[in-house]
């Protein structure tokens, strides 16, 4: 397929998927807004842990994080999760395998991973349009807790980390979905993954809080790039210095790129071997 034809195909997929998302735009917008309520409750929870609301000063710092640091970390972690979360991706692949719908990718010149990738891009575009206002409002209301703007290199590294977090999240969930070629149903496996993901990605608490050697091992996993790493880039330590130097950022982004390559290869292997044993179940 030529570059022009490929570009037209991608454009068509994006247009159709965006139109699909906008069919029930009221429901989509309402569901998007509801996702911001846990952010508010989480801030109040951490305020109670630090004793902010009671006026207590006994817990001004926990594991190197002050209350403003913790609020800033949580907000940036939520932003990272907005890029890396892929609701319904693995279950959608499993459902297509189980009911036979996946054969459309086998009988037509459409790459399943490529189609699902651009389908998720379209979903995120609509989500960001809906969520930009609420995100800006939350960050504005919590501006007193946020650190100052870092240098341009760090901001570029942060933006790149968010895009790469999207890739890592997509490839992990797609890989879980393709396990259905062997087991048909992956809901239990996905539930286990989501439990570990919530903790190991740094969404629940910063991975800095986990003592060694566990914390070191957890930071070797690709899950930290879903929330912890994008959030940490924008934070500073108690002395006000950035948590990552420029050299450390380049090193971490290189490791993340390596994980993306490994996950992409695993996805291609799983898809190739899975389709070879596929039995065309369902209609």
C-alpha cells in the first residue's frame, strides 16, 4: 500500500471512529465529567492524611513528599492515566475472537493492531476535547500546590512521556486481549492486571514510597511509565531541584522506547500465532 493510500485509510478510520464516539456525545461528556469527582475526593483524603484540614503540623512530610508535592503528583499521575488507560480494549479483542467478528481483519486488507491503534487515537481525541475544560479547572484550583514550570527540555520530555505512555498502555492491553486466541475469555486475567496496574504504575502511591528491593524491582517494569514517570518529571524534590536531570530523562525515555519495541514485537508474535490457530468461532 502506498503512503498516500495508507494516509487516506488512516484518515478514514479516524473520521469514522470520531463520528462513532460523537453519536452519544451527551452520555460520553457526562461520563467524562464524572471521572473528575475521584480527583477531588483523593485530594481531601491526602489532606486528612497530612493533617491539613485539622490544622495539625505533625505530618508535614511523608517519604520526601509534602502535601503540595502529593497533590501535584496525584494530578499529574491522573493526567498520565488519561493518556495510558485503554478501557474496553482487551475485552473488545476477546469478544471479537469469541464471537467470530475478528475474521473481518483476516478477510480484508486491514491490520487489526493498526486499526485498533487509530481507533484509540480517535477515542482519545474526543476525550481530550471533552476533558480539557475540567482538567484546566482542576489544575487552576490547585495551582498553589503545583511546582513552577520547568525548563523547555523537561517540558518536551514530559509531553513525549505522555505520548509514549499511550503506546505502552495500548500495547499491554492489546497483548492481554490477544491471549483470548488461546483462552477465549480474559476478564479474570484483565481484573488481575488492573489490580496490579493500579499499584505498580504509581497511580495509588508514588513508587518512591515502596522500600527496596521491591521499589527497585517495580521501577524496572513498564507499568511505571503509565503514571509514575510522567508525573515525576514535573515534580521537584524538597530542595526545589527537578527529580530528573536531563541525562536521566534521556535514559528513562530510552528505556521506555525499548519497552515499546519489546511489547510491539510480542503483540505481532501473539497475533501471528493466534490467527494461525484461530477456529472462526461464532457467526
